[in-house]
């Protein structure tokens, strides 16, 4: 009989729209006890001379040096993380990370619990052949779960003075332990809800979570949160009978986003009685599902089941901010279908006009107006309609608005979120129109105006793509380094994609790639869903072709299959470039059968997409390279960059 210690901690933000720093749970599995881990911590403190450690030094003072929020960002932090990583095989031989947000969550605490239970279920799972369950029958399994801040629990005033916070954690410990003992009866399970500043296993989990975030190693498993809200139709009826509209919406949406559409019509009744909380839950669920549509192949289908009901009740949306969110989500949804024209745009704008009394100021109205244009532009761009009039005139309007506000010496007066958004739309439009120099100028202004690292990293990525298309290696590499510097999550697949693009450019220009090549371990980055994974595979294949590696065709075929099987119109079109590359390869190898097969695939997909969206048909009729791609009269680089801007 063995004893196992599992430390669990959470890291990141409980903001469902935060793409760069979203909450995730990290679990470390070890056979080292609290005392054993403390000995390692003390040895590291002595070895790195972090502090004077004696037998009388209180443990919590040592643990605080190993807790992220107390550690800071300096050299000591790097030394601690690297030293811990060197001891990985014995200290934390298995790591499970639960990433993503459940489609339906009422509050951060439910999100956290979904991730905790998803992680624990994976630790006991016998289905994982690569990383099987380490526990045997009658083993002791001791969980130490870091508690959450009182704000996460929603306790007023922190809940410390009236004991609410303590009572909640006692109840949490009791319920989790009871559930685990009931589900996994063959093991001796105990649960402790404790502070990561006072208990070594969750403090270790905190450190490993930081390593995961900084991409210091890739040897960990990723699982999805466990849905805790599933119920049946009778549960929905009971909530409706009791006028518990929030509970009814939670159960119904949980079922819909799990593929059970049995009671979807009851959403109509719920929405006719819904208040702000219910609509906020619905919008958060729709937004989260759309964000996850790359990983969930059925996401668009789920939303399609409820979108007609939401549209029918859009007049019941209680405030303008929720209506704006609905408009953006709707644009995302129809953008996937490739529909650029829709009367719903006009209807929602009219509704917003009716709710002008809810706007605080004219400046806020202006901000929302630009938001609407950005959402509409996204729909048009997804449909290959890159003409969006009157955007340039907004620049002068924004300058005049800014002139009415005083400049303050102690602030960065370049910072301007709305200006950044306008320059961003213009940068995208001109990039898709292949006016690259003009686009670069807009994106550079966009970068200067941007106020947060996430947005700056995205703009830097756009500049990488522009210089990549110009074959300007020096500037592509420069902006790649800037993008990397603004990315806190080094596992970000868009960052890895840009690194592959720049490496491919170096080889295309006949030079050597002096940076770190991701070619050998690129498979390890496939952790967070299907998109943009196919684009990583495409540029991986380009590099493999340039190096004469046989794996190139396999990478291209995998990329093609994933893109063609997508529900989204725009993502399906991306396969055209991949098939064009396969045509080039087949022609170079004089493989007549393969060439004919790939030409047929290309022609079929091109016809299907052209029939689905008129603006795409118009776009390809104006670009002769699409005809050349079928005949194989393009170079490999031209085939790889067949589609406009970052669609390649």
C-alpha cells in the first residue's frame, strides 16, 4: 500500500473573455509528504542563499518564498523554478492541468469547482493509456487543495469576521471528500482545504502552475472542466414552476451545450421572465462557447439551436451593455456561417438607439459605436468582403474627441483604446486588401495606442504576418520578439505559429534559422484545441519540405482534414492553401494519381465555398492565383500564402 500526495492550486483570471491569462487548475502528484517537500524547500533556500534557514525558522516563512504572489518577478524566482524543475522526476512525476471554462457557469466558484473535479477525475481515470492512474487499490490518496480568495466565493466583506469564509471551506472539504469517497471507494481518500502559503503540496502546485504558464516544460496532461450543472427536463420544469429562472437557464444551457437539445423550446418561457442575471449567464455561456469553437467541433451547432430564440427575445434584453455583448456574439456566430448581410444588424442598432438613456455619456456612446463597427467588420472579413467604407473618417473624429481632454505629463498620452480599435480595423482591412505597407503603418499606430499586453501581443502578431508576406525577415523577427515579450502565456499557439512562420521565411530566403526550432517538439503544443493547430501543422510542413523530410505530406494531410471538417465557413476556406501545397508537392514528385486527387479536392472545396458565400466567389474571381493553384503553377511559398493576410 502506497501513500500519494496531491497538491492542487488555481492560477489566472476568472474573466471568461481573458484569452491570455484565463484561470486554470494545476495538480501535482507526488509521493513526497509535506515534510519531505519542506526539506527540499529548505535545501533550495540554503543552496540559493534566499534566506537564513535554521531548524527554528517557521515553515510558513519558507513556504512564502515558494508562493508566486510573494515571489515577485526577479532572478530569485527564476532560480527557484529552475531548481524545482531539475527535481521534477521525484518531486512531481505527474502533472495534470485543467484548462478552459465550462460553457455554463453562474460564478467563479462554480468555474473553479468544475476545474477541480475535472482534474481529480483524470487522476483516477483508467482510460488514459499514455498516463494511466498511478494509484492501486487501498492506496492512501491525500488531497491538499489551495483555498480561494473570499472574493471568489462572493462573501461580502471577505466573510472573515463572521466566520463565513471558514465555514464555507469546512463545508467544501466535507462535500468534496464525501463525493470522492463515494465515487472512488477502493482508495483511502482524505481532503484538506488549506492555504498554499502554509502547506507544501499546494505551494508546489503553485510553482508548477507558473512553470506551465511560462512554458518551462510540456510534460503535462490537459483536461477539460467537468460539467456540474447537468439535469433533466423535469429539473428545468421544477425551476420554472418555482420561478427560479436562473436555475432553469443554467440547467437548460448546460444540457444544450452538452448536445442534449430535448428541452430547448423551454428557453422561450425563461427569456420572457429573465432579469439581468439570467441574460448575463446566457451571454457568458454563448461567448465562452464561441471562444472554444476551435476545440469543440459542435459549438456552432449548439448555438444554432438557441440563437433563433435569443433573436426572438432580443427586445427583452434589459440593458445596453448586454445588448452590445449579444450583438458581438451574434456577429461571431453569423461570421462562422459566412453571412455578411443581415437585417438583424439594423434591428439591434435600433434597439440600442431606444436605450440611449442608459448610456452614461456621449463618449460612451461613441465607444459602443466603434465596438459595433468592429463587430460588423469581423463578419464581413470572415466572408472575404474586405471593403468597409468610412472607417478612415473615424480617425479624425477620434483625434478631435481626444483634443477635448487634457494631456497629463505623468500619463502616457498615446494610450487610446478607441483609437487603437479604429487603427486595428483599418490595419486588418488594408492587410486583407494586400496593401501591406499601409497596413503596417496602421498597425504601428494601433500598437502605440494599445493599453494592455494582450492586445499589444495581438497587434505585434499582425505585424509579424505582414512582414512575413513581404519576405522582410529582419522586421518579421523584430516583431516576433516584441510579441513574445508581451505574451505571458508562452504556450500560446498563436505565438508558436508565428515562430514557425518566421522560421519558414528564413528557409524560403535561403538562409539558416538561428532561433530555437520547434519542428521536433511541435506536437507537444497541441494542447488547447483544434484551431489554430492546423495552421501550425501547415507551416511545420513547409519547413519539413524545405528540409526534404518525408513527414511533410503527413502534416499537410492532417491539416487539410481538420480544416475541411470544420463547421465554420472561413476556417474551411483555409484548407485551400493546404491543398494547393499538396498539389505543388505531387507535381514536383511527378505523382499523377496524387496530383489528380488533390486537384479534385481543391476544385470541390472551391466550388462549395463559392456557392455558400457570394463575396468569396467574387473575391476568387478577382485573384488569378486561385486558378494557378489548381494547375500547380505556384511555388510552395505562393501556395502557402495563397489566402490573404493571416488566413495563410
